[in-house]
C-alpha cells in the first residue's frame, strides 16, 4: 500500500513516479515557508523568460500575453497576502506555477520551457543577493555617516585608548570613532565587490547542460540587469559562492558591529561612565528599579554569533558536494535570509544608539589624564636625543616603577629627577606629559592630532558622499 500523501500527478516529475509522496517527506523537503522571500524575484525572472520565449518563437503573442497577465495577478496576490501557499508544492517556483495554472489554464505549462528549477533558483538567489548587498551597503553608509557626525562633535574630547583593556595612550574620541568608520568602509566595499561577481545570469543553464531549444540567454540576462549569461552551465547551477561571500561579508560586518557594541556596553557601566545610552535604546530591570541596561548593544553583540553560524552552516553544506546540483543546496537560503535581516536590523539600532547617546567628556578626560599614559612620550624624547629606543624604554620603565613604588605623580618629576634615570633627559616631566601637547605631537597621517583627525574626517565625508551617489546610481539603473 502506498503511503498517504499528495498524488504524483501534482508533482513536476509526475510522469516518472506512480506512488504518492510520503507526508513526512513533504514536510521534510518543503522550503516554501522560507523561500517565499524569493517570490518577487521568481515572478520577475518568469516574466523575462516568457518575453524571451516569445521573441525566439517558442510562444505565440497570445500565450505570452496570458502568461504575463497571469504572473501580474499572482504577484498582486503575493503582495496583498492573499496567495494560497501550499507546502505540498515544496517551493516558491512550483507554488507560482500551480497558481498560474489555476488562473490561465494549460498555457501555464509553457512557462517552464527551456528552464529547470536548478537555473531558476540560482537566478532568483542572485537577484536577491544583489538587492540584499545594496541594502547592506546602504545601512553601513548610514552608520558611517552617524559616526562621522558624532566624531565632528567630539574632536576635542579626549579619552584613553586601550590595549588588553588596559589604559594605554590618550586619543581623541573622534579618532576612536573614525576607526569604526574605516572598518565599516571595508565592510561596504565587500558588498560592493560582491555585486561585481554576481553579474552573470544562471538562467539558460537548465538542469546542468543548457538546452537544445533556441533560447536567448543573453537577452534574458540583460533584461534582468546582468552583464550576460554565465559562461559554464554546470558552474551556474552548482555554485553558491555568491551566497557564501554574502554570508562572509555579513559575518565580518556583524563582528565589527559587535566590537562597537561591546564598547557601548563597557562605556555605559558605572566603572567607566563614559556614555549614557538614550532611554529609547536601553531597557530596565523587572526587579531592580535603578537599572538601565544596555540591551540593544548586547543583542547586537549576541547576534553576531548567528551571522558567523550562518556562514559556517553553508560552508559545511557545500564542502562535500559533487557537481552539479544536489538537494543539500536547498539549505543555502535560510542562512542568507537570516543574515540579511540580522545585519539590517543591527545596523539600524546601532545607528540610533550612537546618534542619541550622551558623552561624558569630563569623565573621559579625567581617565585620560594620568601622566603614566604618556610614558612612551618620555621614551621618545630620549630617542630624539639620540638614545637607542630599547635603552630609552628601559630607563622610562624604571621611572614608572619609581613613581608607582613611591606613589608619585609622574608629571611632578623635575629634569634632575629624570636625569637620575638617564642623563639625556633635557626637560622636566611636566613638559613631556602635557596631555594636549602630547596629542598634537601625533600628527602623522592616521594619528590623533587635531589636524590629522580633521583631515581624516574630510576624507571620510567625501568617501561616504561618493559611495552613496554610486550606490544610488547603480540602484536607479538596476
């Protein structure tokens, strides 16, 4: 006795099979609950395919018109939420085709002429990735803009820079935030570069070997916004490196957001007291009335793990697959959709948190005011007098030890006091450990001197303006 389930006549492979599909298999293999996210791309692709079939003589004008009108109607149902998705039909492609059959009759069966679900889904996914990468770059540009605006407000706000989470050397808050502008700029470039590698259209590859029909994949590729068709039909349906690259870029971007989030968490503690998050980007405790918790950056930090996991998931799926298409590749879409949403939301809430946080500039400067943070300046003062750096480092290390042992303020040491540790000292410590002067001595490109930071801000603003214009021009032409 056959297992109960959908009859083979409702499946696209009906002619080969006689027994019904097991309901357990239908549940296990269905992807419609997530790949419906590809619906508008699938319909756009199908319309382009129908027009190509008409131009190559594989459809009549009336058949083309019926298909296009039917697809328009199906698209409207999906947009309105009225589309009757059926898990038994497995995926978005078969759901659209089945609904089209109900609407226009047997001519719906002509739409699949010269294509396979293999090249169809690869094309749908490429179109989705193009849009998702543009959305990611746009969100990154928005956050970079916010960071630059906050940096302009705080060019003269000074705080300690840290290594090993220990106070290291003083820097401008603007310089600190510009570090994230640089990181995020590279993140945006990764998504921009990815689009250049998604410029070949898989449609026309069929199941794996192309088609014997007189198709025109060049024309379909151009209509869909690609530079041309893929150059190898097997590669077209077997590869998912575009999805992998998107997941990689998203994971790296989320790691950078997580590092920024970690600093917002630390800086908002009583122990640091450098910032206060706006109420709109924090939460309270259900028990302790005094609490203001940095839940938003904590969630950003936590969700970086999801993005990393999504990349590892698809890498693991793909690593052992022979050419060409294997059903394992159905597992490509959920990680991509999840990472796209996670990155989008994390960028949005991070923008809001950074734009609205309050900076405690006095607390930051107080933390940066310990003269010991300028011990390196003392060593470099000796270097300018011709002392080898290792010798200078050792001498200043003894100065620091002396100050800690005697509970002395380094800045109070006279030239004679310093001279007891090395005769090449030519000035008292107060001249060598002036905070504002120390910042201005770091005037090399990429440094934290006011002039260098101002120049970096100008460069960042020009880059953001240029990249936004390029992105909008590309989106307008897509």
